[in-house]
């Protein structure tokens, strides 16, 4: 094997290739993209985005601090067991992210115009997310062993209990995405 450094280098290289590709596509689609680029606007946008960047940093820290603490307290084997279950759940976060992305502009538009419409959209978003979250939790409780054994194999049997515990966090996480849109 090539090891961890090679994996990290390939990750960076792939992202550079994606950036180059996206730039080429953007220049192809928008012939005057260079004319669109406004240095003052970019500087102002960067300054305005600093609070969001700081917030994002702390969100990432929040979602990774458990791994750091677990490593310190229990060692790398425990981190592997925990992370196997955690990574599966992290994939489920795409659902409220997509719904939040769709709902946020709708909530923003309706807030100033019609309060009843705002509450209708908000309540529907919560209901639909819970409609997905509860069966996901129940299904994971029932299928945890099959999920872990199929994906990770015999060495991760302890992850079965971990995923059964962690899956319950999906309910407040899903609701939190909609409440975060307020």
C-alpha cells in the first residue's frame, strides 16, 4: 500500500481537478465571466462571509470533537468502532440538508408576506422530516446487525450497539435543520 499520505494527496489532487473542470465549464457557459468578476464585490463578500466561516468551523469541530475525546479516553480501536456507526449516520444528514435548502427560501419569502403560509411551510417540513426520521430509527434498530455486518464485517460487531444508540440523534438533528432555517 501507498499509505495515508498518498490517500490525502489523491484527495487534494481530485479536488484540484474538479475545480479546474468547474472553472472551464463556467467559462464555457458564461462567456463574459471575467467581466463579471468584481474585486470590490469579492472583498465585501469575503468580509461578510467571515462570521459564517467561523460558524462552519465550530460546526465541524462540534461534529469531530467526539472522535478526538474518544481517542484520548479509549484509544483508536474505540474510535474505529464508533466511527463505523457514525459514518453511516452522517450519510443520512443529506436528507434534512436538501429539505432545508429548499425550505429556507420559501420560509424567507413567506415570513414577511403571509404568517399563516410561513407556519404551514414550517410545520410541513417538520412533519415530512419526522415521517422519514422515525421509520429510519425503527428500521435501524431492527436491521442494525445486518447493516454493520454487511458493510464492515465481523470485526465491527460492537458498532451494532453504537449505531442503535446514535440513530436516535437523527430525530433532533432533522428537526434542528428546519429550526435552523428560522
